């Protein structure tokens, strides 16, 4: 049997079977027995496997994990481990105010403390909603005990009036139709409900599906794990197999540090482009890499990702939703294409105990409407375009969702203009946007760029998904449904807006956006990757002397701590002081 190799002494035995500290051992053991675990079990030398439970009533996207944990436990027990489930700080993208982003680092911190301070030898990370995936992988790296990802899986496909309606995407479309007077409030709510037909996380290739795909691409889950819809029978089976596998990983001492290499992160960047992944993958991949001690540069997004073609026909970049993606082969089918094309560095170890090359054997897709061939892709050059200029040192643009007309006109294809100049309408946060977007005095027309600031990690606080601003109602009624947008916040992974986002440094820490004003000209050159405000040096100096726009005060202690420790989106919005801690489980905490 795989899991009965060289016997090793697990860290939990320092709690439960420690002859030097029999007094402490008695104390550690007694309370676990009060719910029926025996001292013999805990002293048997079997690994204690944590199940980091991300599901709860206020985490509906991950709530399926409350069910799946039973199958995880079955797998752990069958393989000879002892399961211990514990809760994580919840992160629910759509409901957490002022933004769920502020909880990624908090949930990370909490999990680090649990894994370090309790007798846990290995852990199953239960992922789903956007930030639940990076938060847990970051913590697994900091602690560095064997860890495996179990995705909860997307919801079933949504349908309305005979058409597919995907999470997030349906809301963005619905609110445009509402503003244009095409639908009423009741219809809007009906569409929203139809897009969320079952348990699971977002069924589009939004941030949740993207980050679970990233976990799989990194090699942190079993093969094919991420795309299985939450209610499918394979999801429960995957939970069982994941439970079995983590026990073997504990015996093999297969830790995140052996899996999360630079090669793994470069492959994640490539896969993200091929699936038309969320722009939120940029900060989260940077954060996971930094916590893993892997050097990833901002330039890597262009160098390794930009030229990668779009292979997956899934909303928002394409047409289908999660069920069809799963049936078409999921992430392994996409990686199979990339592997054949020589685009991956997949001769690397994964959670399966095998290399990624081995995992991908025989994973070619049979549904070519969904998974396109590498040499006949859905779209060329689907990666993030990295920009810089006097407005910021770093920002990205997701090219795979941009309309064909815009791409032909501006993107660096032969014959395109590449450069566009527009007039800025500048908003200080989303309240200001809502208050003024329909003000005729702003003179917003088709040559306007909508700019939002005060939306970064420090400014908001937490960095909000607000950059995908919709045009004023008057323009929507004329059929102009998108304008270019720019901001120091993020945008929903389900959005199809041509946005320049994640601008770093943000306005609140004195980035160039702080000095932009309504009516300024902004020039964007997509050939050279520049984005600049066209104002004189004297004028800029004058504005700098006037200071930066105010941001709202912190409302809770964590908001204040978060603000004082967080970095910029370019480098993952990490809690900066935490990045230096790697492999903290190497040294046991004192009694
Ligand atoms: Fe939770 Fe999309 S809102 S997965
Ligand atoms: Mg989101």
C-alpha cells in the first residue's frame, strides 16, 4: 500500500506522544477524547490531516464543502489518517463590504496560525470563491506541510429564455439593460437568479474558476479537479480521492515547496492566458509566488503569457459555461494542447506524486467547440498586456475579452493604429462615480476614458472590483455599451470591459493617478505599452504640491492593520511583513 512506506514521526506526535512532556501530552489528549477519539488513535503514529473548511452559511460559493468534507474524511480514514476539520475566516466575494479582497490576507493569517500552532501534519485546502484559493495556498507555503487543493466546483450552467446565463456576466449585462430601460427590476432579479442555479462557485471563467484552474495548473490538486461542477457525482468522488491522496502525501512528506516552483508559476501564467482567465489572477499568482519564495517578475506576464492564444470558449471571453468545460476535459485538456505546442515546463512534480507531463497523458479534448486546438485558436495573443507610464508603473489589460473592432483598431496587429487618445473623466471611488456619471457637465462621449482611483489596497481599503464602470445612461441608450476604463482597483473576472486596471502604485500612496483631473488628455500606446497623461511638467509639479485625494478612514481594526501592512497589486497586495516567513513548520512551536 502506497501510504505505508518508510514510517516517519509526524509533528503531531510531539503533542500526542511525547515522553519528555507527559504532563502536556495528557492535556493535549484529554479534550479530543470528549467527542470520542481515543488516545490510541492519536498515539498510533498516523498522520493528523486537517480539513481547512472554507464553507459556511455566509460563504455560499463554498458551502458545498460542508457536504464534501464527509467524503474527504472517508478518504482520509480509508487511507489510514485521522481527519480534523476546522473553520477558516470566510471570504464571500459578492457580499463582503467594503470588499472581499481585505479578507484574503486575514484568512491567510488565520490559516497560518492554525497549521503552525495545532497538531496538524498535512492539510486539505477547500477552495472555491475567488480569494479562498490564493489565501489557502499562500498559507500552505508559509507553513510548508503537505497540502492538497480540493475545489468545490462551479455551479451548474444557468439558463434564461433559452440562452446560457453565466454568473457575473449576466449581472453586468442586466444592469446595462436596466439602465437603458430594456428590462425592469423584477426581470433583472430573475436573470440574476437564473445565473446561479445550484450550489457551487461562479460558473463563468471568472476569478473563482480561474484561481481553481491555477491551483490545478500549479500542480496543487488531483488531475481534473477544478472544473467538476459542485453537484456532479465526480465532485464527491474527487473529494474522496483527495482525502486518500493527502495521507500518502503526508507519508511522502510531499510539501508545497517541492511543487510551487518558478516553472509551475510560469505554467500558471500560460494556462491563465489560454483559458481567458481573470485579471485577478495577476495579484493572486504574484502573492502565491512570493509566499512560496519564488521570484516572479511583472515582465513575466508579457514574456510568457501575452502571446499565448485563447483556447477555451467559455464566458466572459467566449460562449460556454462550467458544465460544458468539464465535459470537454477541463484544465487538463487545455494543458494538453499547451503541452503539445511546447508551451509548458511540465516535467515537474505535482500533488499526484507524478509529473505534470504524466498527469496530462491521454487528456486530449473531444469537444472542439469548447477547447480549441493550439494551431487554430479562438483568438491569438490572449494574455495580459502590461502597461506603464506617468500614471502608474504597472497596470494590466485583459485582451481576450476586448471586442474585435477594438482589437483590430488598437492592438498591435499589423496595420493597427495602436495609439489612442481620450479625455479623462475622473472619479474618487465608486460613490463619486455613481453621483456624477450621468452629469451632462462631464461631457462624456465615445472618446472618454472613465478613470477611478482610491480603489487600491490602501485606498479602498482592500482594492475593489470597480474598474469595469459602465458608460452614462445616455450613451447606453445610443447603443454605446462600453468605454475604455482605467483604475487603481481591480475588476470582476467575469467582466468584459476593455479596462486598464490593477494600476500600481495606487493614488492613495501618491501614484500618478492622484494628479489626473477631469478633461485631461490621456494617451495610450498599445504598441509600446505606455499610458500617459498629457500635462506639462510645471502643471504636474503644481498638482503634486496640492497633495493627493483623501480616502475614507478605517472603520475596523483589521482595516487599519491591513492598510499598514499591505503592498501594491503589482506585487500581489501581500502583507509585506509576512513574505519573509517560509516553511515555519520546520521549527515546532514551544509548549
Ligand atoms: Fe463567489 Fe463568484 S462570487 S465564486
Ligand atoms: Mg470577483
